[in-house]
């Protein structure tokens, strides 16, 4: 099987190259190949997503795609997150096709990762995985699958994602809140006792410094505690 990568370079020029030509290149920072745009009759809704990891926005293909981005944005080992800037074009005998990765990521350790994801909760099919693995082996990328959480976890993560913005990052408040939640207590109680905005607690739930029982609906009276402390 032969795989080539279509992308735009730093100047926006479209290129088609072998994956090995991109080894070490900062592909996660390049412009997207095709902008996602709404149009009449489109089934999925185009959404802008502001990443707390990169402090930049990118376009998601659907609400499900946005929620997959939300999960990666919250991961502590990810240093850079973007919508995919690449398209993988493959041929195998008389067969040809295209694979559109969902995201490109750079980890804290500097590893570049290509993320696939299957719509509607399904896994990417075997052909998609094989094409991505072939490209990844040549370009030095890991290949992973983005997952959208189900049920209450998805609802709860979406709720706290509304507080991921920098305006809720307060270092002094962070210190006293983590002390206040050294033992489990209702979210509203800890914030109100310290006369601090509750939004700061929601932000610490987003960063993972506070945690809760994610299998229950997250509300202002939910029991919350500092991550690492036992409930």
C-alpha cells in the first residue's frame, strides 16, 4: 500500500508528499487543508472550539467532533492540540481512498500524534487504521483514536468546559481552594465559605486539580475534593 500526505505548508501552499518527508515537521501548527464551513443541507453542525491547551480556536466538523476535542484538551500530557492539517491519500492495487484524521497533537514530551475517530461511537475501520499506521511509521507519528465519553461523563465534561478560559485561572485562589477541598465537601460550600466565585472551582475541575464522582450529575452541591485526596 502506498500512502501520501496532502497538506498546506506555512505559506498556505498545497503539497502532496511522502510521509517520510514530514518527519520532525511541526505539522500540528500548520494551517488546515480544508476549512469546515456550514452549508444548506449539511447534516452536522460546524462549531468553533477554543482550546485551553493552545489558547487558539479551530473548527470542528460536528458536535461529536467538538466533544472529542474537549476530552483531548483536558488531557495533561498534551501540549498542542489542533484540528488535523492533513489528508492521507492511499492506493493499493486498483483501490484508492482518502483518510481524514480528526486531530494532530504534540505531547508534553514532544511526540506527535495523529488521532482518528469513528463517528457515532464506532471505531475507525481497519482500512483507516492501516493507512494511518503506514503514514505514522514513516513520519514518526503515533496513531491513536479519539474517544467521546458517554452519558453523564460527557454531560459533566461539557459543563465544566464552559469554565476552561483563562479568566478563571487565579493562582492565589487555586491554593486556598485546594486547601479548602483537602476533605470532600460540596462545591458551593467551599467557594462560598472563602467568598470566592464558584467559577474558580469549576475551572479546577476542568484542570483535574479538583475531582468528583463523575458518574453522578454535576451540580453546585456535588461533593468535590482535591485530586489525590481520598473521598
